C-alpha cells in the first residue's frame, strides 16, 4: 500500500509501441500510443522513505554534464530546484512495471523535463502546432536526459508520456502527433497485453539484437524489407480502423518475428504463439524490445471475446 503524500501532481502515462520494434533503430518507423492504465506522478515530501528517491539522487548526480548540450536545444536544467525537491523528499510514484517495455523510465524523464527544465520552446504548449523542428528538439532533449537516467534512448518513450498523444514516427527526424482518440482503437480492434512473467533488461537485449542483425544480412533484409513493410501497413490499418488489413499484416509480423527472432520470445511461450498462428483465433507479436515483459496480441473478430486457447491464461491477459 502506498504511503500518504502531499501535493498530488499531473500523471504521466506509460507508452505502448504498437508497431516498429527494431525498425525504429534503422529506418525510424514506429507507431506508439500513451497507455493510461499505467502511469506515474510526482509526490512532494513523502512521509515514508521510498526507493525512487535514491534513484533520483543518483540521476541528479549525473545531470550537470548535460547542461551545455541541452541548452543548445532550448532546454535549461533547473538543477538547484531539483536538488531542493529531493532533499524535501520528492519521489516518483509509479505503477508502470519495470522491465516490461512500457516506458517506465520514459515517464520519469517526461515528468522531470516538464517540472525541472525551463526556456522550453513555445510550440510544445500548443497541441495544434506542428512545428517539426520544435518537436524534434523536444524529443532530442528527452533522449539525452533518458540516456543519463537509464540507457541509450531514442527519446520516443518520454516524448509520448510528455505529449500524452499517439505518435507516428515516419523516420528518424519526422514525427506526427495523432489525435488522442486514436488510442480508443486499441479496444475497438481487440488488442490485449500478455504477461510473460519475465522481466527483461532492455539495454543489453537491444545491443545483442542489433549485433545479430548487423552480422546476418538475411535477417537484416527480412527486418527492413518484410517486417517493417508489414508494420507500416498494420499501423495505417490501425489508424484507419481497418480490422481486416490489420489482422493480415499482424499475422505476417507474428510469423516473421517467431521465425527470425525466436530468442526474443521467452521459450515457454513459443508454443502458444504458434497456436495463435495455426488456429487463427489470435496473433501475438513483440511489444517493444521483446525478451520478456508483455507480448502484444490481437484477437480475431470471428471468435468470442476470449479465444478458447487463451482461456487458461486469463490472469496474464490485460485487454487494452
């Protein structure tokens, strides 16, 4: 049970990467949405000790070296204010599971950026503003900060948590904010999260997978020429709420990921993943980097709300 706190703050949602895992690294494509069932928020002057305060002190100690780099992007750190808040007991209380690919560190960074940075470019305050350069600078600033907090970052996770809108990443430099209502398509199109029960360590996992891709031309070609193409088509279908096209491309992604990146699917769940493909009751794919955490699933409309094969696993399923 969480201890009582003072001064409730704005909450920062988790992020859910729907399509584009690993293709983000190479061609920059991805579709991600804020996932508000998981969130975190600041609490000032915690009455009881909290582990996040120690983490934030470690984070604070690494920040001074970033000031020059961030200032070039219009982001000035308010380090003294952060230090004073930590001394007073500031914590970041979150129910976003760590090691599950839901952007737990991104939510912390988004909250830090909004509260402890100043001289932020005006356009981020205007949800209708589409100044690509401004968005790019915000994302770059968040990437730099998250790189210190956690590991090498694209900035996408904290950007989504900060803006609290779906994002279509067209390439490394070009992103588009989508209407918040797009997130409702998760339930309309019958998406679900499947808990593998395995916590993963994203930084090590991503580096190992990049090494495999770079040293296997055939796998790299499959990622860039097949999986990425189906991901883009699935993303377009998701936005358009085109269930048939979405299912067709989701199935292709699922089969290609299991065949070419089986190490990213916990071995315990290989058979269930294949059962989904064979039965055509549901399909599973990676949810972010893979290796554990959540799998992302879609149930086909031809079956009841809970596909029969998934009945034994109800405790591990969260409908989006």
